[in-house]
């Protein structure tokens, strides 16, 4: 849809082991310079969010360009149970 509008989107896949991904994302956005940051979010809530932090939240709070967060399609409850059971 973006290409049909005559826009040329660019993307970068960043991988990190340890350390906040938000720092890498923000640095990459400044290096381009990006007009928009689009990133996925796990949509964690409660204790999981507190213990793991939220790179998406950090990017939203500190980015100097607009940020679009995309949440994945939630799995049906029975599918989550099967995955967790192994």
C-alpha cells in the first residue's frame, strides 16, 4: 500500500543480546534520519511488564519522530495453553 502511494519505505532489522533494544532503535532512527519509527510490541501487562521493561514504551517516550506501535494478533486461549504445555 505504501509503495502504491509512491513512497519508498526502508527498514532495518536490529538484533541485540542484552541491553535495551530501545537504545539501538533510537540511535538507528537518528542515523538515517527516520521520518517514522514502526515497531512491534508484545503488549505485556502487569508484573511481566514491570520485570521485563518495555522497549516500545521507552522509544515512544524519547523518540524525536512519530512512533507507530503494532501489536500482534492475539492467539486464541486454547492455542496459548498448548504452546505453554509444550
